[in-house]
C-alpha cells in the first residue's frame, strides 16, 4: 500500500511540475545582445527605414529577442 501511494505522489508532483513549467513564459532577453543592434540605432530611435547593414545583421531576430520592433527589411 505504501509503495502505490508513493508512486501516486510522484506522479501528481510530476504533473504539477509540468503544468507549472508550461505556464512560465520563456525569457528571450537572456539571449539578447544589444551590441548587435548598434547598426540599427537610427531605425530604432527615429523610425527611419533600416539600413542594409542593419538588415544584413539579422536585425529582426535580434530585435525580437531584445523586445524591440523594427520595420521589415
């Protein structure tokens, strides 16, 4: 009897842990590297179209990770 209740507790705790972890949003800011956006500072601060240098550095991906929106390249 003790063994089955132990298995049940482990199962319930596992389900709760998976449920809680699925509710926690991913933190992309940990992967954000602001130095990669230096070529895009004019676009970010003045809403100018992005330069070719800004677009060639995969700025959309980096901006998304940093929480910054850029116009499409």
